[in-house]
């Protein structure tokens, strides 16, 4: 079944927040952010700004009737700064005006005086000054020091991975309006409607039932709207509460880039120990996470870094620790992979370094150490249905890995200044929110008397196709045509206390709840049918819009069945709750079974590097991926391709830059380069691993949202391998993204053995 949104998307008919017709009397909001990254707010002078024609009011912290607090995990983040400023563009005031232009002009007239303080911008600086968001966390398994002492080979190194801008096509947006009494309705472009509801209630000083949050669909989220859609929605709600008028707040791209947090940059130090047979005996990693100025989701992101720090390898002795460092950048936040990719990069770097030093191929060390069935992760969970080896072998056989490597070598023999590199990238990603209590969902199903169906869940459609998957679940259960089913908007009055649509778990959690609700209704319908047909319910089933007695059509059609049930006063509505079974985690011991299951896969990536210019092409990516039993191969393939390319962008070209004062330099799409048609690999092949899927996955179709991003990590190492071919004595460095500038400076940083390449390079401009 194709994505139910695709036709509307193609015709531009899909409705996004900014497409809604304006309500009469709407005000437009624009946020005034701090011009400096760190300091004391001495005076906010709004006088001149308030004189601007069309200005209604300018909100500041003083206007907040409830608590000036939107921190989710830790209450450390004011909605609007009061006295202390902790990052540049931190919201200080919100202009409410009759139109956007008036708001913009007024914003320019706001004067602010700040006593500027020095800014911390890197995790290392913050670490040195012991500026932390929370206590560090450490996962330990085995006797690490003793294991290192026994190793034949021990290597140490450093890594850095930069942040990443979400660049959802639709910027952050909210539209709030007063309804009756002191109630407020907020339409928000958020992955987490219940989170918006909770924060708005807290700031506005209202009970949660007075705040209704509605989500139509998002133009992309990628984690950037898991927590950080909240402030804008709350500001709009605050404006609506104060003005008793509708307030629309849509960030322009520039404000969005400046004001919102991104993927966390990480600096890490690692130590890896191997025996003479290249088996990893010990691994140690210390991660410094650049959290930015407030906690946001950083503690949870840090935790997931530790969960994924050994990727799909079995490491008997491991010590993994993470420090969440407080800096003066906008609070960094969830981003597809949620700290996992940052952990996995370091493991891959450690293996690549060991391979380089030992003069073996990286893939040898990788393959030897892949997880086997029943191996334990450092956090205690057993690898069940472990497909690490199977995905590796499937990829190698199906795509003829030896052939790929041989061809690259042949190419390299024939070409002097252009070389190819091949890298293998196995992935293993845990599915479930690492916070066990978040793994629950609810669904609400109405059958209408004409046989049509309306479905509400907590799932937010953000382009990932979750609505299509929800529709498939219901259509399959009732055996009716998809046209009969409508997936309603996500709304807190229909489905309450939702977890954000995140952690790759949305289809599993909401789909399971939905299936439960549908099955309950189906049971009631079949008992109505049993009476009508005077037969045993056990013989009945729904098929092809009809009631079947065993394999024969009884002639009782869906519509008649529904109408009869209604006349018999049988409820045609059901709600259900689902909580992921068998998961738990003990934070004291740092052991448990946090994940419902793991998703595996392997990618083989080929890069071609121009040694004179530093430019490169990711030529091909061959993937063997663990879909389980994909319920929608077209959507799942789209997730693989999109995730891969987003991962390539993070590893190769997307370079966030702040200056020493904490000002964002990559503040436009001219200075922040994301993958385009020309940087997408010419060839992307994906084959499914044959398997039974997993019981905990919806219809055995495994989670697919985040895992494929991590295939992109292989691109870094493919480029590095090509660089070795250009400069045979090149020592590896692990500093992502591997931009063309870094390739070039990496190749020519020191006088290298390849004098000819050096001379040729000097002759190119
Ligand atoms: N969000 C969250 C996530 O709150 N907890 C998680 O474990 C998670 N994992 C991935 C993406 N978002
Ligand atoms: Mo996410 S990083 O699953 O919001």
C-alpha cells in the first residue's frame, strides 16, 4: 500500500499548520533572542518597540501567570530569560502584533543591555570547568583493567563528531487561541503533543484539561520537535491567554537555525585492547557530550550513547562513561539516533585505528567481533535474534564484497590522484524509549453507522508514514477497504498522556494499542454475526468486507453488520492501552533489559576521493537490512534511503560552526550544506534479511525510523580508506564531518611520502 499522503503531498494539498486559514483577529508573534551567549540581563527596553504601529503587546517573563519553566527532564530552562542569559538567541521577549511585518519591525527596536560574560562553546572547556548538566554515568562490564593487561595490542585515540541541524522543511510553528472560559487550544507542529500540553499548563497556571493540543502533521521532525516544539507553542498560548486573541507563531528559517538546539557534538577518548587473534578483549570510552545551556533531553541522549557504545560487537570487558557538559550553546536535543550514532562512531574509530596500526583490514576486526546469539551487551541485555553476523554475511555474499574491494584496488592501481575506499558498516539499534515508563500508548477507534472508521492514536505523522501503517493495521483487522478508514489528527482530548512520536517506536506502540482496540470491536461484531447467522462464533471471521463462515462468504456484509450491531446497542467505539512487555532497567546497577528488541544491518560503502581537490563522491551503498516482516516495503525503503542520506550528511558535509563567543556562523543554507541530489550516492541497494520479524514489532514489521541513519557512519571510513591509498603513511584522524577541506588538509598536513601527489597538488589551483 502506498503512503496515503503521497498524492496530497504531490499536489500540494496536504495541510500543514501554516496552511490553516487565519482566524479573525489573529496576532502574529515574533521572538526576540539574546544578542550575546552568556551574561546578566540588566535592562530590557521595550518603549520604542511598543510604539511601533500594529504592536499589541510584548511578552516578557513578567507576563507569566504560572511557572516560568519548560524543562522536561530537569527543570532548568525558563521559557523567557529573567536575569541570566545562557546562550545566544535565548528568548527574552515575544512581540505580538497585528501582522508579521509590524512584529518584525518592533523586534528590531527592542533594546537590551547585558553584562557579557565569557562563553563556553566546547564540551572540553566545560569539562575542564566541571560544568555539568547531571552526574556522569558509567556502564561497566567485566574486569577492564585486568583485561587490558592481558591484551596483545592496545591502542588509544580521540574522536570528535559535530552536531547536526535538523532542517525539517517546516520550521517550528504553533497557533493558539482562547476557546471558552480560560481554555486554550493549541495547534502545534510537535512530535510530543502531551509535552506541549504539560508545559503550557505549567506556564499558564492552568490544569492540563484546559489545554487542548492538536497536531495535523509535521513537515519533518527528526527529533527537533520532540522537545523543542514546546517553547513556541507555550509562547503562543501565553499570548492567547493574555490577549484573548488567536496568536500565530511561525519561526522563519533564520530564527529557527539560531534559536533551536541540534544534534549533540561529542568529543571522546577511547582505548581498545585486542588479543593476537584480533578479538576485542577490552574497550574503554569516555564521552563528553556538548549539551548546550540546559538539560532538554541531554541526559537521555547521553544514556543512549552508552547503550550503543559497542555497536553490534561483543565486548567482554567494557567501561563506558559519559559526561553531559553544560556550554553556552542553544540546548542540544533529540536527533534521529539520539546519541546512539555518536557512541557507534567512536567504536568504529577504535577498530579502524587498530586495523591501521596492525596493518590488517578493518573489516577483519569487525567481522571477528560481531555479536552472536545470546551474547550480552555491556548493560546486561542478551542479544536475541541477533542478526549482526547474518546481516554481515548476507551483505558480503549478496553484493560480493570481495569483488567490490578487488575492483576498488584495481581502480587504485590505474589511477594516481583519484582513489577509491571501501568501508563496512554494521549497525545495531535498540528499540524502545530508554526511559521504560515512556513505552506505552493508547488508541481510540470509532465505527460510524455507515461502516466508515475513524482512528485516533498518539502517533504524529511527520512524513515517516505512520498514518499509513496505522491504517493498514485497522484495515487488516477488520478486513475492509482502506477508503473506509480515516486517521484523525493527533489530539490530546482524544488520546491523552502520549509519549512523543520518537525512538523509532511510534508504529510499534500506537499500532499495538490500535490493534488491541480493533480486536475488541471485532470480537463484539463477530458475536453479533454469530447470532444473526445462527452459528458458532469460532467459525466466523472477517474477510473481504464480509463475514465468512470458515472459508465461505456468508453474504453478511460489513455495513449490514455494523448497522445491526448499532441497533442492538453494541458499542462501536473502543479504546485500548499498550505497554511494551518485558522491559526494565535498573539505573543503580546500570543493568537490565531496556530494549524490546534490536534492529541490525550491514552496509558496504564505496567512496571515490580526488586527491588533488579533496572532493569526493559516495559512489555506492549496499545494504542488507533487518526489516523483520515489513508491513510496508515502500515506506520502509524510503526510511532507509532518507536515514542513510541524512547520516551521510552528518558524517561528510554538514558542518555546524560557532565562534568563540557562541555565535552561530553556519546560520544559513549558504554556509550549512546538506546533501542534495548530487551528493546522494549514485547507487543505493537495499535487500531485506529473511527472518520472522519480532513479536514486539507491529505485525512483526520492525522499527525503521532511526537505525538506517547509522549506515552513514561508514562513509567517513570509506573516505579515510581512500585517503590511505593516496597517502600510504597517513595516520587516521577521527574528526567528523569529513568535509572536502578536511580531506585536503588531512592529505597534506605534513610532508608525506607521496611526493608526487604533493607536487601535483601544488600545481592545481
Ligand atoms: N526520545 C526519548 C528518544 O525520549 N527517549 C529515547 O530513548 C529516545 N530514543 C531515540 C529517539 N528519541
Ligand atoms: Mo527522535 S531522535 O526519535 O525524536
